[in-house]
C-alpha cells in the first residue's frame, strides 16, 4: 500500500501548518537576520572590499568554531522542540483523530519515512543553511564542522520522526502518575520548596534547558576572560551570567506563587521570612552550580555564593515591582546586568553585596503585595 497520500496529507496538515503558525518568527529569523548579515549595503563609510572580507570572516567562523557550532546545535534543538510541540498539540485536536487510525495502518517503516519527510520540510531552512555551510567549509578547507552540522540535523530529524511515530501508535491512555511523584509522594513538602517539586514534576525540560544555557554562559565567560589577572573577577562574572540564565525559573516561580499559592500571604509569616524563604527553591534548583563553585573556588566560594544569593533576591524582588509584565521586567534586568557587570570589572564586587541585599529587601518590602498580573 502506497504511503504517498498519507505523506501529502501530513505535509499539508503539519509542515504547511507549522510555517503558517510561525510565519513571523521564521521571516525574522531566516529572512531579516540573513539579509542584514550578508546583503545590506553600507552608507559608504566602510569600503566594499572590507565589508566583503568581514562577511567572509563571519561565515568562516560559523563553519570553523566549535563554540559557534554548539550554539547553532542548541538553536536547532529549540527549533526542533518548537516543531515537536506544534505537532503534538495538533495531534490532540479532535479534527485530527483520524490520523491515529489511518497512519497506524501503514508499516512502521513507511510511517517513519513519511514523518521524516514532514520533519525535513519543517527543517528546510536549517538544511539550506547546513548545505551553505558545507559549501563554504569545503571551499576553505573546513570539513569536519559542516559535516557534523548536517549529520546533527539528520539525527535530530530522525529522532523527532520516531517520536511522531510513537505518538500516533500510542492509542492506550497514559497513566497520569510519573516516577517523580511515585518517589516523592510520602516526602514532606514545605511551603517554600513547593516550586522545586513543581519543576521536577512538570517542568523538567525547562530545567534541563536552563542548565544547558547556564553551562554555555560559564564556557563563554571562561573564553572571554582568558587573560583575567584576578580570578575572582572571572568568578563573579560567571555568577552574574549564571544567575541571569535562571531568569525563566525565577519568573515561573513568581508566577506559580502568585497564581497557585496566592493564599500564602495569609500565613503568619513575616516579610523577612517570605523574603528569604523562597530562596530555598533557588538553592535547590541551582545545586549543580553551587557544587561546581565550591569545588572550583574552595574558600572563596562562600563569598561568591553570597553574591549570587544577593543577585537572586534582587532579580526576584523586581518581579514584585513589575508583576508578570515580562517586557518591563527584562528591561530592568538588562540595565542591571550591564551596570553590575561594569562594577564587577571595576572590582567592586564585594562592596556590592550588602547594597544589593538592601536594595532587594527595600523593593520587596514595598511591593510584595503587588498583584499586577497580566492575562
């Protein structure tokens, strides 16, 4: 039995639908950025030959630098994750229930081939880039990274295709219980640690992605500060970037407390207890980084952890002021990050710690009952 009708149906339903649903993002990412980087003309201040050489250097960096390759791999993973979420959400709609019966009537090999072609079409912009990188790399003697990029895309394409095949062949209802709940259902769950349980129960992917970004920040800081004379300046910069990498967990923790645990304001807890209590979540969620700092910087790690705790308290207190207005919050974080980073480079790190704690507590005490929530 030919699988061409199924392929055509899935292409139209999921591949074309994905592009329609994400048209704005795709036009910006693969249109505006590429055109700006490679085709925009200068006003004449930069000679055309210099502009051409600069573009060539950028392109060669993309196909010769392992760190850039790692960042590209991470972006491809996010793109694949977005397509996976889109397809899985569409499969849950009632209008596509027929696919569970029509597609499962084909052999698994035919299903895999069909879903591979669907995902290939979704990944088409990435494949175009990979072939472009392959062409440039082969012309200038860089063979390994362009080939690895293409292989990575093919493997990611195959893995996502297998997940789709598994989805459409899983007709039996899945038990709501998971391993984490089975292991922890008898554990005591303090109020100030509930978000940690929430993360490991329902937000494991966000947690893993945050850890990946945190690792990239640490690696990037080591690359930027290779000639740093004071190792504590490098350590403080790493701590700042690492705390900033956990912003999504901070934001979701505040959202969880304001929407799911709003009744905690009625408990007989002082402002100081509320201010420091929820930091237990951050210490638990950042435990891998805490262990790494203690192992790497030994005695100095205590001061560095105090600096990191002060930053966490400040960034969370800002949420009490901005509410769930993520745009306003990110503007404040951007400004604070740059100011604190400059002060770290000026070796004012340890003077900053008490002032950051004081500013965080003042912002929190004035706004901790703020109920500005966006729909």
